[in-house]
C-alpha cells in the first residue's frame, strides 16, 4: 500500500518456503522488471480503483480538503491517479509512463531509505544470514529523505466555512485545525490527551450536551492527516436534522468546551488514567497476524528510534502540561477550517472540485463571527469527565482446574443454556461473553425486524453515557439484532465485566421508550435505508444473494416503508410481546471460573424472568428454531439480474455463488483449504490477466452453517453478463 510519504510492500508465506520467497522479494528491489505490459495493467488497476471511489463521500471530502490548500504544496495534489493522469496526459506531453516509473525507482529506492522486517521460526542468527545474502545487492546511493517544509494551509485557507454536497443523505460537520504534529512529541502524547477529552461521551462532555439537545448522532476527535512537517486535528460531528439547523450553536459549544480545556489546566490524573489504559492495552494486546506485525514495525522504523519500534506512540510516558497546552492553544478561531456537508446545499453552491466533481462553496468566517456563535450558544453545563471506574486493577489469572479443549455445557434451564470454555492458550486477563436472545417474534415481518433494530439501537444509546468509560478502558460491548432475535456481546478485561453486564441487563429489564431519542434513532435509520442505493454494486450483489438465500430476510425498501409509519408507542406495544417468548443461549470464554459464569447467568435469569416485574417469559422447546437457508438443487443454475440502484454509478458487479454443504468439520476444512489454494490464481486471472476490475475476490461464505464459495467481480470495463460468461 502507498500513503502520502511511504510505500509498504509485504507478504506472508509458509515457513519452509521463506528462503525462495525472500529471494524473489529481494529481486523486486534489486532488478525490478517493470515490463510495459505489467505497467499498463497496473495503470488500469489504479484507474479501476479510482472509478470505485468516485461516488464515495470519504474520498470526495478528503480530496476537497486537499484541494482547498496551497497550490504549491504536494498535499494539494490528486492523491491516487487515474487513466487520464497516468496514461493520457503523459503521452500528450511526450512522456513515457514506464520510463518515468524507472526514473522514480532510480531516484527514491536507495537502501538507506528502506526498512526491512522478517518474521520467521528460524533463529535470529539464521534469519540475519538469510537477509544479508538476499538483500545485500540493493543499491545504496545515499539519498536523503524527501521532505517539504511548511504547512499545506496558508492564511487564506484558514477561517473558512466550506459547504459541500455529499452523495449520501445526512449532515456532517468537520472542524479542522493545522497543528504541530504529535509525532514530534510522541512520548508526551498531547493529541491523545486532547482527543480523549474533546471526543469524550460521558456526562458533561460536548457530545453528551449535543446528544441531550438532540443535535448530534456521533462525535469523533483526533489527529488526522499528518507527517513530520504538518498535521491536522479534526472534530467530526454527525448532525441530526435539528442539529443541522443549529450548526452555529454546535460550533459555539465546541469552542466553549475548548476554552474550558485551555483555562482549566491539564490535570495529571487524566494523563495517569490514559497511561494506565495504554500500558495495559500494550501488555495484553491480542496476538496479531504476522503480516500485520511486520507492516506495523516496518512503518514504525521509518519514524521512531530503534528503542521505540515496538511501542511507537501507543503509550505516552512523559506528562508534559506544556505540550498539551500547546496543542490546545492551536485550536483557535483564527486557525480553523470548517467543512459542512449536506444534500440541502444542492443548488446553492458555485464551485466544483476537479477530481471527484464535488459541488461546494466557500465563505469567510472571521473570529469575530465565531465569537458571536460562542456567545449565542446555549448555556450548558460542560465539564471535565469524572474518574473512570472501569480501568482494570485486578489483572490476575483465574485458577481453572479443568483444561478443556472444547466448550462444554455447564447449565441448562427453561430460560437459558450456558456454554463455557476457559482460556487454556493465551493466558490473558480477558473474557468473551456472547448472549443470544432467541425471540421468534423479533424477525417475523419487516415491521418486527425494524422494531427489534430500533430497540437495540435505543439500548446502546441509553447505555452510552455510562458505558463509554468501559470502552475507553478496554471493555467493549454491543447490543445488535441477529438472525433469531438480538445479541449482547462483551469482550475485554474481566475485572469490571460484571459491573457492566449487570447494567446492560438492567437496562433491558427496565427498558422505557423515550420519545425524543426514538425520533433521533428513527431519523438515523431512515437515512441509512435511503443511502442503501449508494452502496458499491458488489455490496448490493452480496445483499441480493442474502435476500434470496435466507428465510425471513426482508427487502430494505419494505423495511423503510415499515419504519416510516412507526411511532414510539409501536415499540412500547411490541417489546413485551417479543420478550414474552425468550430463550438465552450464553457463551462464556476466557479468564473466568465456571462457578462465576454460572452465577452470572443465574443472576441474569433472576432479573429478566423471575422478578415480579419481569417481562421475559420462557420459550417452549418446540419453538427453538434456527435460521433456515434455501437449498439449491444440484445441477441447476439460477440467474438473478438486478439493476444497480444508483444510476450515476458506472460500475457493474457479478456475484457467482456455489452452495456446497451444511456444517461438517472435515468438509469445512476442505472448503477452507480450497479457498486458500484458489484465492491467488483467481485474483491473478480475473484482475491481472483479464483486467476485469479492481475488485476481484474469491472467498468462503457461511449462511447460518450452510457453507459455500463465491466469486465477486466489480468492473467498469465489462457488464455483469460479460464478466460472468466464463463461469
């Protein structure tokens, strides 16, 4: 992959093939062929990737931010390339792209600018000998690192309000400031401290207030695009329809909160909390795939000194109020750029970004105007967060005598079944909990499916103020609809798990429908359904395949129609009926003792089923159903054409699905082996040889235990029938 300033080549291979693979890999940097046909194929791949991104709002808005920077800074340029820039324009100028490619290699590929990481089972001495023999011929011409001093934003690029028209429905507010890059002070971590506070979602935070006012659906804060020379700090807020009408108040509240941070000092206890969280996260980090590991370390080697290659900037180690204050002092009304995106700006813009065609306009917003926004904003009680009660303090490992290799059933009642598996391999103080609430009524119609979705979203919404601290501290939770009801998932440090789980279950037991939050969730879901047509064609093909195969899966337009007619009282009526037939399938794994797992489930049953106010009733065994999948008869071929819902999208897509078997251990392994063996040849033939498009995938599919294989192609050069004629 390529970033603004670095390119990273990586691969993984079976250990017994490392010698030969390293030899081939090294030759790419010693004597690269860069043949004319390979160069042309890659130009087409780049163009296909760009075609995929043309109607993607993240790509469009990123390029608009670059476009509205100094013309003489590289950051301003088109960041990916296409057929026109890599083939047509060079030929018009009498340039040969392949010759330019070779010139680029000669100019920039020098051994002193390159870092190599090899991860293997051999001893360090053997790996070192192997590397030295394979890579010693890479030339070292003593090139200096490319650098471009200065910030992309000149004074004319600041104090601006940019109104832009996105592809999808919704209102997004992006507030950006050019700041001193955090990498220059990575041991102090000032941006980590500042983003923790501005992005906080607990009581007294900016998001808490915006949510209470009904103005925001989400808020994110942190350092965005950065290099050693420049950086941006951004706050991205997804606004509700009402919030869109109060944009000035939202910006005013943001600056009021920043002023609070600038003037209230930098409490050390907040840094100490972050340090504890980051240190625990580093020491108990889950093992990553070797390919990810080498990518991260080789990238770190470009930036950090050797002693920090493993830890990089993940753990701030020096408390520096001055460094934190410096970042806060850069977040001013004089230094700001505001990007405001909404379909409502359609027809009210006068400029067009050249690469993606985004319509926009630019207005000046001097500090005097923004100061009025601050003064006129609602007088809300913004304050710093309280100490985080979810930071783990007990990281000891449980003493589990039974070292079972497979999950075992610990407990079964009319209300639930408990499966249990202790951690016998990784020995980390973490636990994984999954509870499937089987409720037959939850998905019996488009309306019930939508109501179940609204319920889970409201539940997450109600929990957010309290449980946000748990996520910050490494204890993650989710409540989501699934095939047969809804699912509660919890993963992270086991120390405070019981506290959070009790709160989640308590919210289910005492659930009430708040009309104002129901309206916000309904608005969010409505926009999500309306934006379905802007999904990539291959994503629409995957959706249609699911719609055909799965029983009781409802078309998105029917669910949208059902949602539009729903009110809060419909959910109040539906929820007791849905929970009146419930069975909970529980799975506990990790650093937890059997007796504790049994105690937790018994407690949950007591709250949900056995109290005087319990809404949940047991589900008769005859109604314990699983999701059913349509069986495709052998020898028959089914063809399902569907128009792409976005007429502006020039891509078409083919999904070729082969249904193979129902869950069977041996068959599952054979299918997995087939997918691994066939993945690379399929990619090579479909993308590299036939040049069908940037997206060319072969992968397994699992629909409720029914296994299959699917080929997925997305193309601008051939229609789906042409792409599929070989199949």
